[in-house]
C-alpha cells in the first residue's frame, strides 16, 4: 500500500512539474515578426549630379536599373527601409545623352570594380547612415533626409577619389573630356534619392 501511495505521489510530482514547465514556456515573450513587404510596392528614384569646368556646371542623370530589396511593411517608412539593400547597375547609366552615357560607362564605370551596392543602416534626427560599396570599397556615408507623406527624400554626396579610391576611373574620364570640361572635372558627386511607399 505504501509503495502504491509513493508511486502515485511521484507521478503527481512529475505531472505538476511538467505543467509548471509548460506554464513557464507559455509566459515567455514571443518576438513580433515584421512582415516583408511582399504586397507593398516602393517607387524609388536616384539622381546624380556631377560637375565640370571651373564654374562648376552640373550634369545630372540616373540609372535605368536600380534594385531595392528587403523593405518591410511596418507602417513607418524609416523602419521599412532600414536594413534594406540596393544595387545600382552602372551599365544602365542614363544622362539623356547616349554619346555621353557611352563615354561614362566605357571610360569611367567600366574601370571600376563591379556595380554599386549598399544598405540603409540607420535613420536618426534627420540623418541617414548609408553603407555604399563602390569600386570594391565599402564606406558609410551620412545623408540628410526628410519625410513628406509616404515619401522619404535623401540628399548627400560622395567623392570619387577620397571615398572610393576611384583615381583610375576619374583620370580616364577627365582626360577624355578635358577640353569640354575646360581642364576641370570635380571629384564630388551630389546624390538625391526618393523612396515612396505605395
């Protein structure tokens, strides 16, 4: 009889122990998943402005193939594109001048390592940290940003030589256009980006 009572007590202890363990597991906080924006689309555009001549005359353009990946749908556009990545296919450079675009690709972008890629690292107090890889060099750049409705607009600049070791490509396009540029090609390029959540 005593053995039977002891056995029942042991079973009860194990059962209660299991229940307590299950209760503990149920109480553990569950991480909330932020859904990837499969049904939400993002319009994105990029404009670059390079400069020539001592008067710093601007020449603007874009790229026809720009990929944005990993944007989320959290209801906050800053959080939506934080950690999103991008790829700019440099062979699709478009300055609305076919002859110029051919020169830009063959005498500039073709002399750099690969396409331009990057990631949106952080957004805080109107400053965006963007990681950019160009010519095999990865660097974080700070852009200013503003939000109007569902659109985030980012403005910043890069230096072809100081930031991305692009001396070879820069010298190539400078020599090719030396006369047209009155012997002055600027290494700085302004960049404007707009991303709109639809």
